[in-house]
């Protein structure tokens, strides 16, 4: 399902709901316009503005670990992700929402649980951006 989010219900469960649009650039826009390696030249102001929310999303240790856990498998159930942390379920849901809004992961509700997977196209673009270009001979 494209464009869904997992929201916490009053009973502590999760439900996928249509994603609210953020005022910040989302990952799909970054994917379309990125990425020359940083070492090849400076980013434009527009590129920096588009990339900042993506880097901000992975700049939190919990979100970086969540992304790593999701990326290390084809898909991950929220039940397995929540058990791996000492923070509460609603906090994990918040972090997963931030990762989704940045375009790094997507999800689908199946019965009681929500399953997450990485969106490899944006990760590839970030990888290309962080590539160190070989020095140009003088």
C-alpha cells in the first residue's frame, strides 16, 4: 500500500492510515533529483533543502537502528521491532512514521500487525551521494 502510516490506537495497537503530507520535501522528491557525489561539487540550496529531512530522519540513534533492522531483512513486523527497544510502542511508532515520511521505509497492515520494508531507491541515491569521487589529476 503506498502512502500509509501506522498510527497508535487507544488500545495500544497499530492501524495503517493515509499519510498526512509534510511541508518538508519527502524522499520520493529527493530520489527524482539526486545525486551527484558530494566530492564532485557542492550541493545546491534546493538539493540541501530536499536532503536535510532524510538525513535528519536517520540522524537519531533509534531511527538508525530501526532502519538497520528493517534493511537487514525483506520485511519486518512491528511486533519484532518494538521488542528490540526499551522505549515504548508509541515512541517506536513515531520513529517509524518519521522514517516513512522521509521516504526511507514503507509499510502494509496485515491483520493485527504492520510490516515494514526499506525503499531501496532512496538508499541507493544516498549511497551515490556519499560516494567519494576519485581526485582529478592535476
